């Protein structure tokens, strides 16, 4: 069993370029990773003796809404710049330790590498993050919408500046 | 008006009734429902079908196919994705067909009326509703009353005149 600080030090040594930051938040320490290297970091976490993260407990997309906000005349908000993030909660069944990873991608070009090849359960989690937040997971085998209809073209509903469409297939959407 | 079986008969072998009344009585006494549950309201609908409330005593039996169903009870939150399916199921049901909208979600969107990006704000935007049952979710008694209201509607129908 290792503390998160120890895990961060091991990662920093192995990936000095791609493991960016360690935030020692008391409730949940977070390690920030380069979005285009997350698959390499994750494979290392799974395969290395003493780490052995065999379980991806959860993969969540988050709209940080830290860009430049402009208020539109109709009361809605448009956000430019800032980041969209993905959080990975890992657990080792064998060694009973946990770690939280984060990748932050630019809002205008939200691309992160897929970890589907490392933990199969990431398949649907990544599809959900794509469906709701709009993060593109590179090298995902089947990146389609999972909850919204396949022909939904009004954007990603859990973004903070999402705007409801007026109609979907002839059905009025707003109340 | 008393229903057919409640009326007194002087002769045991002959029942005299208007064709309309007979047909309406037959139809309202066996409103087979399309087994269609969507959310928590479906739990109450199933409770209504179970022995304690016994939907079957009103002739309501769940059918697995829209071809054999007379009513569809929209019991729960209707997402935009499901709405297109509901419309198709409704179109597959043979006439005459009826719709009970059960619960706040299918009546008007319910708690999802403002921020429910995926929720249809009332099933009546897609198919014509006969009876709205309010509640979140409605008790089985409320659904039973909704069915009685629908039976009342069927009882007053006419073969030649369209009733509203």
C-alpha cells in the first residue's frame, strides 16, 4: 500500500515530462497528467509491481467553466477558452490503495488519449464523457453517443454554456 | 346511467340494450393495456396490477404487444429518445385506442421541466392524451380513478358521433 504522494513521486520519476502537478488537497490529492500521455501513465500504473492498479473505479468528464464568460442577450452564457477535464479514480484490489488522476484539455480542442485498451470498463465511461461534455478520446474503438440520441446535433448537454435546441425531430424541447 | 349488469331484468333470457351501450360496455370492461413502464410511476402501475389493488377486476390486463392493446399508460419520464418510440408504439395499436398519462413527468415534464435537456415536457406533445393522472408518483388509487374516468368516457361514446 502506497500513499498518493509516493505514487506521484514514482510517476514523476518515470514520466518527468508528462506528469505535471500534484495537488495535495486533504480530501482527495490529485495528480495532473498530460492528456496525450494518459494511456502510457495508466498502463504503467497497472503493470508496475507495487502499484498494480487493476480497477478503474470511475472516469468522469468535467466542465471547469474557467474560460471567458460572456452573457448573451437571452440570458444564456457563452464560454470561450478555459479547460474541460477528465478525472480517473483508480483502485488496486490487490494492494488496496487508490489514486486520482486528472487531465485538462483546452475547451476548443478537447482531446485526450483513451484508456479503453487498459481497462475495458473505460469504454462506456469515455463514451458518456464524450456524449455529455464533448471530450474526444483518441484511439477509442467506438466513440459514439451513449445516452443522447445518435442524431443529436445540439451539442453536449452538461457543458455549462449548453443551450437547449428549440425542436428535436419536430418535438418542442423547452417547457 | 346504471351499467348493463346493474339493471333489473324481468325476463332471465332476454337482455334488451342499445347496440352502442352493449359495445361500449364490452369495450370498457376489457381495456387491455400495453405493458409499458418507464420510471418510478411504473412501480405504482405494477402495484395497481398486483393482488392488493387488482387492476384485473376492471378488465385491465397487461399485453406484451401493441397489436393486442386498447390503452397505453405512459407511466414515467418520457425522454426525447423514448418519445419517438412511444409514438411508433401508439401508431401500431389498433383503433379505438386510449392513452392515460400517469404522473407529473408525462403530464408536463414534472421535476425536469426546466433543466431536463433530454425530457419531453408532456407526452401530449407527441400523442393525444385522454386522461391525465396527477401525482409524483400517483398512488394506485389515483390510477384506478383515472381508469374509471376513462371508462366513463368510453361508456358515453357513440358509433356515429365523435365524442370529445
